[in-house]
């Protein structure tokens, strides 16, 4: 029996109100563009090529937060055992990917990764305090 993939993957046929949903998304997107342009948090229609379709909209974060960057920059899904060559997974990405899994082992890896990240931050803070204390003695 042949599978009709057009029918199986036609999600528009399964959601009768898809036209209203798409129209709402377009309207909300336009409203967001207008709002961010008014507040100076967007640059719209930046050209990156010769044709009119080669444009991009640039949106700035509201308060300068870096959390979206932590999860979206240079993410790889594979483990690289060579520390000195190739891309590797960031601990924050590993925490997020494993914490959202329904498996106990994955959630345990997320907790272990979070503890490792906290330990690295704590060790770096202690080293910075020791260096500061060492050089503060010479200023007196």
C-alpha cells in the first residue's frame, strides 16, 4: 500500500482555521515591527545583496540580556572528544537540551552540567579574588 505523503503532511487541511492563524501572525509581526521601530530597538530592511528580496530585519534585545545568545550561538549536537579541534557543545546548551528531555538519565546529566557550570564560575571567582587580594597588598 502506497502512502500519500501529500495528504499525510498537509497540515493546512487538518487545521481549518489556518488562514486566520496566518493572518493573525502577519498582523502581530507587523505590530511588533512598528513597536520596536518606534522604541529604537529595530533596524528594518537592511540590504545584504543586490536584489530587493535580499533584506533582513535586525531586532535588538529589550534590556541587553545575553541569555538568548547563550542558547543560539555556535550550538552543535555532537560530542567532540578532541578539545583542541572542532566545535563542541556549550554547557548551557547541554543543560537546556537535557533538562527538556523526559528521561531520568538526561535530566541527571542536566543537573550535573549545571553543577559543573556553577563550579567553574565559583572557581573563577575565587581565582579573581585571590589575584585582586594579591595586587591590593602592593597598593597600600
